C-alpha cells in the first residue's frame, strides 16, 4: 500500500514538474546589457561571409545620409490585413491582422509588425553592394494607398530607388494576395554599368527583445525570438540573450530552409525558394535585434535586368497555412518532445471542430474519445484501487499485528495480495501511461492560435485564457475531491492528508490555466468518477474482480 501511494505521489509530482519545465523552457529572460557589436550590427545592414566577391561590399555611409530625410508611408489593404510600408527601405513597419482581435481591446485589430505602439518590430530587406539601396535608403512610392479590389487576387506596391552613380536602377515590389498572409518581396535590378553585377540581398526582421502576449497560468512565458530551419539541422530556436552574449548557436549556411521570428500564436518568416543562403542573427542596440537570411543575386550582365523574389509570411500560426508556406514551417507551433502525440491530437481536435463548429464541444468530444481509448487501462486501475479499498481493514490489522517488524509485515502484505489476486501497483501504471497524453493535450490547448478568442458557451468567451469567474476551476476542484474520496485511504495519516490536499493545490493552479484545458480536466474527472463509482459498487457487491 505504501509503495503504491508513493508511486501515485511521484506521478502527480512528475506531472507538475513536466508542466513547469515546459513553461520554463520557453521562458524569455530579461535582456542583458548591450554587447559589443561589429560595424554590420551597428548599421543594421548584414554582411555575408562572401563579401569579398566583386560588388558585394556594403556602403552604410551612403544610405545613412539618405535616411535623414522624412519617409512617406504607403498603406496596403487586403481582405486579411492592413500593411504600412515606409519609403525608407520599403520596410513593412506596421501590420494589422483584421481577422484577429487585440488582446487587451477586442474592438481593435491585432498588430504584428509594430512601429512603436507596443513593440519595435519590422520586416526589412535590402541589397548588399557598392551604392546599392538597402533598408536605410529612401525610395519613391508608386502610391500611398493601395487596396485589393473586388475580383482581384493580388495587389502590388512598387518602390523605386534613385539610380546609383554607375547607373544601376533598383525597384522593390511587395505583392500581397487575397485570402493569404503570404506575400512576395521582389527586387528588379537593371545593370546600367559597364561591368557585371553580382550583389547579395538580405531579408530580415528587426525586433525588440520584449516578449509577446503570454498565456495564463503562473506567469508562464512562451518563446519569443528568432528561429531557423534547414533539412539537415531541422528546427532551431535562438534566445535574444544568447545573441547579445554572442552565444547563439544555429545553422549559418545551407542550400534550403527559412528564417523566422516566432512569438505566441503568430509568426513571421522568410523562405527563399532555392539555392544557397546564409542565416544571421545580431544585436543592433541594447534592446533591438535582427535575424534573417542573405541570398546571392545571380550575376547581371551590363544592360540586362535581373530579378530576385523571396516569400514572406506574416500572420497567425494556423497550421494549414504554415504547411503551404514552406517545408517545416509548421514546426513553429512547438509541442517540444511530445510532438509525435500532440500533432495527431490537434488533427483530431480540428476534425471535431469542423463537425461541431465549436472548439469547446470539440475538446469535450476529444476528452470522451481519450477516455474511451484508455478505458481498459482505467478500468484495470479503478478495479485495483477498489480491491485495495476492500483490503484496507485487513491491511490495518496486519500492521497492528506485526508492529515494527517491517520484514514480516511486508511478507504478510505480499501474501495477502497474492491470495486476493491484487496488484498493489495496478492503480499506478495505467496513470503513468496516460501522463504524456495529458501533457501533449496541454501544449495543444495552450499553443494553437485556433483556440485564441474561441468561445464555448455562456461566460466562456475565450478558451485560450482563464475562466473570468473561476467557475470551471472550482468545478474541477470539486470533482478532484470526489475522486480522491472514492480512492482507498492510505494507512499512513500523513499520506492521507497529502492526498486530500492535492485537489486544493490543483484548484489553485488551475485558476489561471486556459479555460480549454480546465474544461478538459472537468470532463475527464466527471467520466472518471462515474467509472470509478460503478466499479467500486461492483467490487463491494462481490461482482467481477480485477483480472
């Protein structure tokens, strides 16, 4: 009995530790003081390691002078977003997602790229080469207001740079599509010089180190920062503080892959289509970082025009959209080491949502499905616990009979278990098997943007945040208490008190958990109570015994 209770306590402790570890591994620490930065980091213009190639050297001085002039703003509107593009560099300095509401004010659109309202966050691009325009160069806007019209599938904003001293003309084009958070950022380069031109182009995100919106639950902090992916090295996240300390480790050169800036529920990424690329991440100032990718531009002969286009994604982490954007891009929805369980769980949850039209009911159906899947294990567990409960008085008599003789007591208990065909660990092992499934479902409910702003019924208007009136956590606490009382009481008084305190502890924890997760636990507890009560009745009435 003591061993079984010890294992149960270890199971609960393991669950808590795993959840806490999951929170902390995504923790965004305070940004350290300014680290020494090289000339490239100071100017914000990255330099490729192949900069020794002809025409590849950056000239930040030329663009810094141009940046002193005021920059006009162009506004681009589609059915999903409103983008503000600065004439300085053609940066996308603000991006509103019209299908997603702001966290604090649901009457406003969610802002991803931000020009200082809450964050400093922009998508920037430029060319690296003698006198070529970069993200500090002033362009001429083709229009200040561009909107996707009825019947149009795409809209393009064009920006033109002044010709360079040797006659190179550069235009930047940003194309947005209907029904999509993906865009193309392109350069048209006309070589009016007398020599071949082979520059590089960079595509980066510049962002402060402040974390994005966070889910509820004991100050949980999800990851905010750069991420890189290649076929060889897979998904790699980089912390801002590691960039500042020059300890960041990630792939730097590859023939495939993408660079992204990840935050809870939303992501922005650059995904060059093919060819060699170089990834980078650097600190620009005390609380400003850049991360992105550098790609070579194919050599352009004198009098010829070359073009380079790189896709940009900036929007919610909706997995169907991520899959379409780039291979491996769906990994930004990070379930950690439980992805093998969490990904199928989300697929089932999404399928049930299509059937019911409500994420709350989908969670309930998933819970019922999981309960049915684990029914044989749960039944074996409850039968074992019910049998242990009937043996309680006899175990207590054995304890009184043998007193402090531990060896004889243990032998007598084992003989009793063998005679009654009871496995003292039978109630614990099934629980151990189910723990990974619960934690995987926790990360699904915590991390998927589809749950953000999703109502259930009545007072639950958003399953991704805490219950505003704490009704579900209190119900969860009550059902946990009922479950505890249905279990056999431990012979040790201290263990008994600890077991009775567990529902109170869990209730306190769940006050701040997302309502969707608490809903899962309430339904699971309710089904477990019904199952355990029925099995207890059968055992008490002399019905079927545990196998």
